[in-house]
DNA sequence: TTCCTAAATAAGAACTATTCTTATTTAGAG
DNA sequence: CTCTAAATAAGAATAGTTCTTATTTAGGAA
């Protein structure tokens, strides 16, 4: 199933004018194949678990290149670390207060917000909602712990 | 006008069981008296501009104490730095894409969101909206630059 | 008011995520 | 196949934050 994405990934990189290097390919493929929003450390560990594929510095520079062309975006929901997301179409995020896990919320799962009555002088272009609460595992755990 | 807040601040700290130290008082008072969402560096500079009031380490620990009791919250909207906000009642944020300035958006400036149709397994408790765009100065600047 | 002790502060070392530097390697155009 | 601009690896450097320890202090008790 990774094979299917190969063309797509190479094509995406080339369309954006990026050279297709093994490291850059691996970083982007990794991001596309996971639903969480990994940190650089997690990507590094994942890529190099069997054989060395990329150094940490190169993961940073690959992510920067991918961000510059709009294939990847940075997600800031936690103190001190950046997380990365290959889903660049508009969507919202859910963050578990307990374990910190981040889940995408499809754009249309929430009603469209009218930005009509913002305070004056704010020229809005986009918005995004961050929902906080408990994910299923943490929710169950909290039930059994307190009840 | 600062005088007016004195009682309020001392009272707030005591109610939360915090010792009232000059440093802690100064940090909280400073946060309450400004509308932006300063970084530790900005608070440090502001507090010590005339005479030395607090070290950087103490600002960190004061903020931690204030956060622990719910008088202050952390705002994460920028890579690499935490910002702090003494407004702990629910509200949204506007972030200027150009200069990075952050403005509070009153809760009722945006319609209440229904969290009914979230993906299953997400137990939502709160949410908050981040609106991005241009603030007035940057907007005007962009007009005159491109037109 | 004075004393006492747990808590807070200052200063700087330590830590961690990220960026920068430089020598080496390589993708991909010609 | 060659060539060159761009990418990589490795580690040094940087910046924000946390930790450590000796000293000071807030505020309750005597």
C-alpha cells in the first residue's frame, strides 16, 4: 500500500520544485502514512528504526522545505515542541488533556463560523478550532479510576 | 489606577493559597495590566526597566505557580516561545500573520459552536478558536505596499 | 514584636528543541 | 558522463526553559 503512494509523493515533490532525495521522500511519506502529528524526534526514531535513513538535521531541513512549499504544516499545541502534519487542507484539532494525543477533526464536523462580528481592525483570513477533552482510552481510564 | 488593583491582586493570590511576594505580585500585576500576551523575556524587561524586581528564574517559577492555581494561562501560538495571559475566562485569539501580535477575541464575538458531530470517541470539554489574518497596521501597510 | 520554618528567590548550570556551519555527497540537467 | 547547485551528516551554537543550591523571606506561632 506504500507502493501506491510512491508516484503521488514523487509527483508532489517535483511539482513543488523540490529535488527528490531519499531523506526528503522518507520524511514526507512517513508524515502521510500516520494519523498522529509527530515531533521531529518521533519521525527520526521511526525512519531509522531498521536502518539509518536520515540524520536529525536533515529531518529538520526536509520539514522546512516541505513547509515552504506548502506540503506540510506545523502544529503548535504543546509546550516546547513542534509537531508536523501532512494534511494541509483546512481542518481542526482535538487534543487530549490527559495524554496529549492529537486527532484531526474534519472541517465539516464543525459548523462554519461567521467572522462578521470580530472586534474592529482585525482582517481575518482563516481560522481553526482546537477542541480539548479526553480521548477514548483516557476517558475510560478516568471512569474506572474515579467510579 | 494600579492602586485600585492592589487589593484585588493580593486577594486573588491569597485566595489561591499563594504567598504574596513582591516578585509574584509584580508578575501577576504586569500580566493583568497589559493587553498583549507577553513572553517571559518581555515581562522580565518590563518589570526591571527602572529597578531590579525579579530574576528570570523567578518569573518562570511565578508563572508556574500562577498557572497551577488557574490565575494565568499559557498561550501557544508561536514557534519556540510561550506567552502568558491573565485573562483566564474563555475567549478566542487573533494572530496577525505579519507581525505576530495576538489580540483577544471576546467569547461572544463568535457564535457558540456545537460539538455534537465530532468524530466518535472524542470527549470534548472545551474549545477555542484561533483566527489568523492581518491586524490593522499590517493591513494598511500591505495596501500601500501593493497598491 | 520576635522567632521560626517552609517556601520563595537569585544566579548560574544544565537541558532540550531547533538552527547554523562546513565539509562531503548527490540529484538531475545538459 | 559530467558538472554544479542543492542536499546531507555531524556536530557546534543558540534560545527558551528547567533545575540546583545557597540565601532570603513571608507569614504563622510564641
